[in-house]
C-alpha cells in the first residue's frame, strides 16, 4: 500500500476488513468515498455510528431492533405461540420476506460448532428455554441452516425441548445442504416450512 498516502491506506485497510471485501474492492470503495461530497460521507458515517449505538437485541426474541420489543413481538396479530428458531436476523428477514409466516421468532445468533469452539452457552439458547418456561407455546419450529452446525444445533435444541412436551418441528431439508437461508429463494423457504416434520 506504499503507493497511497497514509490516510488513504488507512481507509482501504479498514474497508478490506469487512466481510466479502477484497483488496481491489476496498480500493474502489475508498476512492469512491473520497469522491463523495462531505455531506454524503457524513450521512454514511453517521448511519453506521447511529445503527451501532442504537440497535440492540429485542428482549424477547433477540433479533436486532432499536426498540425494547421488536415490531414482530409487539404485533398482536401474529401467532405468539408459534416460535421459529433461526440462526440470525438475516434468516428472520428471509422468512419475513415470504410474508407467509405469522408466528414469532427466536434468534440464536449463531449455531453450535464444536470445530469452531462454539458451544450451547455461546448462542441465545438459554434465553429460548427461559422463554418456553414463561410463555405459552404450542410449537417450536427449528429453522437453523442445513449445514453441519445447523443440524447439530437443531438436534441439540430438540433434545432440550422434548421433555417439556412442547411440539418441536424441523423445516424440511429442501434447503440445499450447507446453504445459507438468506440466499435461498422464497418458494424453497416456503416449501421447507410447509414440509416441516415433527422431531
Ligand atoms: Zn422480538
């Protein structure tokens, strides 16, 4: 990075630390930013800072929101007794986009991965179990990804919930193995949801 001045190099370095941004893209973005007006850069930086400072976990479902309770948890028209368990907020958004699921969610923020050293205590699983104790729940739909980690997590959760007598289902594996939920089209998602089986 010796071709650039210190300030530019620093900007490129920061940008290349973002997921999916390689060295080339980081350079392109850096020069794009330098060409933006002061106001545009301020808006961009401000949006990042404001989101970081104001977005927190919904105290019930742990999705990312800027309120105590997210709009889905607050919505009385949704079936509050049906909880879909997803790995992250992007997966929740993927199901919301189908517009066909009217239950509520629980966001784990990860999946169990012995290989990466991520255990049950590292995801929002204890919080799910606490919810099941305090809320009246008819069904827990496990919609973790069909990756090894997602399947491990699904199995682990179903074993925990089974003794409570609450119905536990798993979305159908029409979802390609290793596929991230957010990249799967709505039709496939719906088919996976409709074809769910009891564990
Ligand atoms: Zn919520």
